[in-house]
C-alpha cells in the first residue's frame, strides 16, 4: 500500500493521558501530557521508527494543540519537540505558558 492511500487519524486517549496518531489503525506515535488545572503539560512526543520520515510528528502535535485550544485549556511545552513546534507555529502563542520550575517539580512528582 502506498503512503498516500494510508489513513491517518489523531485521537485523544484520556485514560492514557496522551494523543495518539494512528496510520491505518496502527499506533504510529504519541504525545503524552498531564493536566495541571487549566494547563495541559506536554512532556514527551515520539513516533515509532517504522513510521519515521512521514511528517507524522508535526501533524500529531498540531492536532493535539488544536484540541487543547478547543478545550479552553493552555499549553505548557516541557517536551522539547512541542517547544520547537511552537517556535515555528505562533498561532498557539496566545495559549502557551512558559515552563516554570514549579511545573517541572509537579510533573516530576506525577511521573515518579
């Protein structure tokens, strides 16, 4: 099957606290978050090697951030990939909060 005919879907998986990108029903990548009040703190993004080079990571993050906006929440980009994405996509600047030391401490406690 050619790449152009594959179906790509991004969905929020609340139980896992992450967004997943599916290619033909198979999970190809994810971006993980934790919610701190009205802030959605993104801390990890990955795309499986088998799906590398297809531009899935920006598609995943774009749709995840659009969902955050639609939810009325704010973005905290702890994940280096999400932070880099936001530097190139200023349409999310109005809902992006800086990564503060207290957020990092809170996140570490959440993940331990």
